[in-house]
């Protein structure tokens, strides 16, 4: 059981959720406000995507990342910045010729995927550790060579990679990155559960993935949708940290739309009722062995 739990809040994500929740953060100001409110509620880490203010869709626009992060930093809010490194890998096969990209495909190389990370040098950025089927007709493509290149880039920049793993094979590959010296110790993992078609959000999956992690790893876990809070409890009991936020789940209770701060507050309550405590940002920096700012 983890007695000092780091909470990450993933404040907006890139999914098409606007029709389901009218208050999903979209503009850089809204993203920054969500980060600040989540931090005040108890989140030590903020996982940040950005969205195109004109379309509300997920974006990898460097200027949107810049404005969002600068607003957070200017607020003097003590929070660890964790930027997504996962945009730019979405492939939708064409309906006529599947060898050609269909509408909404956004497929770029490592340098473009991490342009905002190079510019802003956050504390952490995510690396999605493999290619997978994603939903009904999307392939998320993240090849071994792409990931090796990206791991070296973020290591050279002094940014801690959060190794996002969706199944056992991705942990196997992450171990290869470690063996090749591309990931500094201690490695940081995020166990991602419930995303079609990765590992399901249940106790058996989290235990199996936890048991496969390299010795000495720091890790967190989350489940999406209605399994968000059950997986908070499960991660704490298995010795891990937790993630909540509107990227993963829109509801506080059945039929009750949530805010990011409310989801963090609910996670705090669960953690404390289990007899643990919530780690501060400074404590999280020490636990994760982040670089000095």
C-alpha cells in the first residue's frame, strides 16, 4: 500500500467529448484555469493536452501549449507540468484505399510530436509505449524506432518520460528502452486501463501490469469512465500513485458532470479514507527524482 500518494490530474485530453460535457477546457486560458484549480484541490501533477479553440478538437499546436503552460507558470501555482507526447500518431485507414490516410489522420515524426516539449522543457512528458488499435477505426502508431528516438530526445532535454503502458507487451518494450540506456532511473510508468483495445480497467489487469514493472519503478495507474475511482483505490492498495481528470472520466456521480477539481477532491477523499496521505508537489519531485528547476 502506498502511504504517500501523488495525484495527477489529466485536465482535458484530446477526445471528442465536447458534446457530452460543455465545460471541457478548450482555450489555453481554460486549460490553465483547470490546472490551477486541480492543483489547489490536491493534484501535484497536471497532465496537459491542448485543443483548437475553433474546433475544440485535440491539437499539437506549439503556441497553444506555450500559452497554456505560461499561464500556469505565471500564476505561481506549485504544480508539476506533464505535457502529452502522444499527439501526431493517429491513423484512420481510408475507406476506398486503406493504404492511404483517411479523414482525421494526424501522423508525424518524433521531432514534430515533441516540438512543444523541446520548447517548454516541462518536468515530465508522456511517451505512449506502442502501437495499438484505438476505438473502432483508429490505429495509434508509435513504432519502436520512433520511441527510441523520442526517449533519447527527452533524456537530452532533461525531461522525465512518463512511460504510458496499455498492455504487457508495452512494458516489455519499455524495459528494452531502459536496457539500452535511453531511460534514466528510476523509470516512471503510467498504467492506462479501460481504453479500447488495451488492458481492461479491473483489479486483475492492474495487478498483472504492476507485477511486470521493472524493479524500482515509480508508477501510477488509472481507469477510464466509471472505473476511474475504483482504480484510484486499487492503485493505492497496490502501492502506486493515481490519476484522475476529465480526460479519463466526465462524471462525479451517475448523471452528475464533474470538474477537474471535484475529481481531484474525490480522489483525495478515497486516499485519506484508506489511511494514506496526498503528496505535495515538492514531495512528488523528491519521490520521482525530477530535475531541479
